[in-house]
C-alpha cells in the first residue's frame, strides 16, 4: 500500500508550493492558489506511483487497452485523487488545522469538461475502474482548449459561455513534448514503384501538417498504487512562423498551418447524440487518432520486433464511431511504414480494433461526404475504398445477386463514407451498452451485419464508479454503508447487497432517510445560493438531470408539472404531498427546440414559484450549468430519479445508475439499462410506465401514431397543450412556445407529429407519478424502497463492466504495483 500519509510533510509541501509557485504564504494566498498548492502536493505522491506503475509495465509487458474517445468527462480531479489515494480524510484534517475547508478548496477547481454527457462520463468511469482493477490502459483523447460551454440562464434562456478551463493552469497534467507526432492533412498521393520491394509506395505531398503534443493526466487506482494515463493531444504549428517562408513563397502555407493547429483543438463540439458533419470535426478525429495510433505502434516497437503480433500487446476500443478512422490509420502505418502486405495488415487491424455502439438514432450516425473525406484524408480514403471493395466482394459471395444487402451494408455508398459500417467490418467485437440496446442492434438496426457476422456482437451493460458517485459524492451515506457492511463495497460493489438485511430495520431506515435529508439540505443551500429559490427539504425531490434532448423527454416532465398545477388550482383542498421538480440540462448550442424547452421550464417555474395561492406545494427549479461537480450533490439529494426517455431511444443511460446507488427509485420507461435496474431491484421498487420499446418500434414501422386522438379525447392533455399557445406561460408573447405545440400535434409540416410519443405516454406517466406520491406518504415503505435501490445497485459498477470487457473482449493481464 502507498506510503502512510504524513501530515507534517504534507503541510510543508503545500507551503513550499505556495512559495515557489506564487511567492505567497498561507495567510495571503488566495483560495485558488491554495487549491493549486494542495494539488501539487497530492501530485507528488501520485508521481511516485505513476513512475512505479510504468516501470512494472515495462518489466511485465502486459497487453494494454487504448480507450479511444473524443470525450472524457472527467469532472474535478483533486477530490477523486485524494479519495483513491485513501488520503481524503487526512488531507481534510490537515487543511482544517491550517484554517481551510477542503470543500471550499475543491470548489476552486474547474471541471475538466472534455465531454458532453453520458458517453464522455462513461469513458471517465472506465479509466477509474481500469486503474482500480490493475489493468494497463491509456485513455486517448483531445486536449480541448475550451471544454463543454458553461451555461448561464438569463431571463429563462440558456446563454453559452466559453469554458476557459485552463486559464489558471492544470496542476495534474504533464506536457510530454518528447512524444510529439506529426499529423498530415490534405494534399495528394503520388504513387512510386519501388524496385527494391517490388511494391508501390504511396507518398503524400502538398499536405499541411500539425505537431501533436501529448499531455498526460494521471489516473489513480483505488488504494493499489496503480496510476494509468489519460493522454490528451494538443496541436502546435509544425514550423514556428518563419520569416524565410515568406521569401520562399510559403507564407500562405505557413499561415494555414498555424491556423490549422490553432483551430483543431480549440473547442469541444457541444452536440450529444447528434452528427453535424463539420469538416473541423473530422480533422479533430483524425488528429488525435493518428497521433494515438502512431504512439501505440512506437511504444510496441520499442520492445518488440514483429509488428504482425501487435494485437497481442495492444487493443483499441473505439468509443462510438468518432474514433473509427483508427482502422484506416493503423492499416496505413502497417502498409506504408511497416511494409506489410494487405492481408497481413488487415489481420493485425481486425484483431486490434473493437467498436462500441452508443445509439440507434439516425441523426447520430456519422456519414462523411466522399468529397470532403478524400480531400482531407487522401491516403486514408484510398485505404477505406480498398476495405470497402473487398467487403462488398464478401457480401456478394455470401448473398449472390443481392443488391439490397450491398446497399444496406457497404462502407461507401451513395457518395458517403459510413463510419459505423467501417467499424463493424473491421472490428473484432461490436458491443451495445445495455441488454435491450444490444437486442435492438441485433434484431433491427444492425440486423444484416448480425446475420453475416453474429460472433462479433455482444453486450456490455454500462456502469459507473462508486468511488466518485458514492464515496466522494455522498460521504454521509458512504460512511453509513461502511459502518454496516464494512468497506469492501468500495472495490467490490456486489457487497452492497449485504444492506438488504437492514431494509426492514427501523433504526437503519431512520438513519438512511436522515442522511437523505442532510443531503437535501446541502442541495437546498446550493439552490438558494445559485438560484435564489427556497425549496422545502421535506418536499419530494423529483429530479431529471441529463442533456436536454427531445428523446429524453424533459417536455413530458414539464407538461406534467403544468397538469399538476392546473389540478392544484382547481382543487385547492385536494391532499397533495409537496413536490420540488428539479431540472438540470444543457442544450446543444444550435438545437432550437431544446433551448426553447429550457425557456418553457423556466417560464413554468416563474409562474408556479411565485403563486402564493398554492402554499409552496409545488416548486420548479432549473439548476444552472449541470456538470459532474454539481451532479455529485444532486444525485445524493434525489428522492425520485426521472428516466423517462421514449422506449428504445436511450441506449443505456448511466445517470439512472447514479441515482439508484444513492437510494433514489427510478420513475421510468422500460428503456436502456432501466430494464436491468428493475430486474435487480424488483418492479415493486420502481415506478414503470409507458409504451415498451417494441410497441414504439411497431408504431414507427407503421407510419407513427396519431397524437390528435389523445388531444381530442383527453381534456387534461388538451388544456395543457392549449396553455402552450394561449400565453399562460408567455403573456408577453403567446406565440413563444408555438413550435413545441406544433411538434406535438403538427399538421403543417412534413415531420411526423410527436415523434417521441409524449402524448401517448402522458396519462400513464401521470398515473405513475400518483403512485410515487402514494408510496412517499408511507414513510417506512419509502425508506425500504430507497434502501433496496442502494442495496441492489451492485451490478451497475463500472468495475463489473470493465471486468466483462477484459474477460470477453480485451483479454488483458492483471498487474500489481508495490508501493
Ligand atoms: C452521468 C452523467 C450524464 C449522463 O446522464 P444520463 O441520464 O445517462 O443521460 C450526463 N452528464 C453528467 C454530468 C453526468 O454525470
């Protein structure tokens, strides 16, 4: 185990860091400076373990996974690193002695928000689990200068503010210029016959290039001395702006290379589950993939001579199709630089790459126009053409004369390069992220591929790390769990089922619900400070936090709030348990309907929160700038977990798991991992409603459904919908929410109406909400249900997910690192 924490040494280190970094003493230092000084002190410990881990990797030469992802939604590092070093409480006490509150110091750290939502956070949880389980792993990504935008709410509207997360410096990162790589774009390919090898050589000329510089960020395993690496790439111009390039007439090129480098890593695209087809995005993809693949090959070649066995020591997991150019980049290196024959290179590549599918939604599928793709990546395009030619041949062999199969499966078709088809064709594994999602892939979306290569398909239900989302996020509950069942749950979440013996224990119930109450107080204080709204901590905290997307149906939630408000106004005497509806969500900057939904939520909140006549029975809160750091507090304080996506649309969800772990029952549809949550906890400990995935798919295959039937036949629904266009929540502009009304009932556009089945599910949702209220009134019943959720959450640790990836896909060797 790691060296025992020495308080005196630690304090000296903090003081010395303040001095050398800022010429400050503890008394005059700002909180930000103290944060930096503490982080550097913590980093000292980490560096020793980091070096030791890399030494073990050198000696034992284990197989490594390269987790390739455009996004890593890491959140804050300091607290998590102290937790995993098992020094959190010690540091907290040491800082208290110096007169500092660790919470306040932690709060100085900007979130590393290099991701949008679930997909990016999954990558972050996976890195935590890989290090904790002792597997050699690299995260490979981009060091965006600006991460996910900060969200301000002004007058009820979302305003995007740039996230300048590096402005005070990132204490945990390490610049590694000695591992820089060159990445080339554009130009053309000259073919030259090489007498010596009797092969054509492919030479890229007239290109622009950038230098990729890696920054390494330590990933600390829990209490095991392992420190892995998240390697994110920065871009620099290859030649410093030289005056002589002006003389040579290269001035234009020098400027362009400078701009290319500046633009490429400038900002994270803020789209979740949506493909926008921007050229710069493809540049970002190739940039970090080329650098990462070059680095992986170089690392292998340091200690191995036979590149044909590369796959024995390295595997690439592609997080969605975003990194799929890795397939062609590896082929390029093997063919053009290592001199392998096509078949040899293909064997290596197809034994190295594996693909994770994250969505079945058409608007998220990456399809690049040939023109753009071949212009930007001429050699990569040639290679994909050849992969496609051979794949189409294979399809023809298997299905002679069947043009339909080629149309549906070819990698290049209709003027487009289809990245998912490339990933499936070249991957040795194709996985979905929850059981239901994988079944839909096999039986509907990817049916043709599944029939042709069933052995590739498998499921890996997502998970989350309990170290961040319970141990760090909810210290009161974490301590309580440890008091009752010991601390093994921290690295073996299955142990948490031992709590089941306490679910009927009155004292345990009271303690559990009291902790929930303390966490609700903590969140209420945050809401008062950040929103200026007073919420009643004894009300039901009903929470929906996730990206704003039509398929996630925040609209269903807020329409139901409008319906409840109508009901309370009509029947003031009706018994009603006080409710606080809490929302948190960023909308993609260009997603108009999503942004209008945020305005609707805030407009409804304004009216309801200011209506004295309802005696505070209902409150609606929109928490600004939902992100990992405030998410941790929100999950800990939730009574009800809203997971209400249109069935079949949410591939897995991971927010659902964080709520469950923290004792909040799911109010949700049978979608994504909700299905497995219900399997684990029992239907009686969740509130399930709505159409099934199969019912939704059946409607979709038969031209949709008619929401007018609901509008005409249900006066509650009709009333709520009319309130969208009669100025009830927009007296200054009654037309404001017309687009939302139209989206549900639409008659005057070519879109289908209510694509997300909101009206179809409305009544069933309202009924489920009534069941929630009834259940909450039963105090012991609710305590039991909440505890059952925590106790049954063992399956949803990312440790389990990662172990399954290791056992069934990657086949890595476990390592141990002595202190
Ligand atoms: C877990 C998490 C998500 C994913 O939430 P879903 O409900 O699964 O969409 C998104 N953002 C943050 C900050 C998260 O922590």
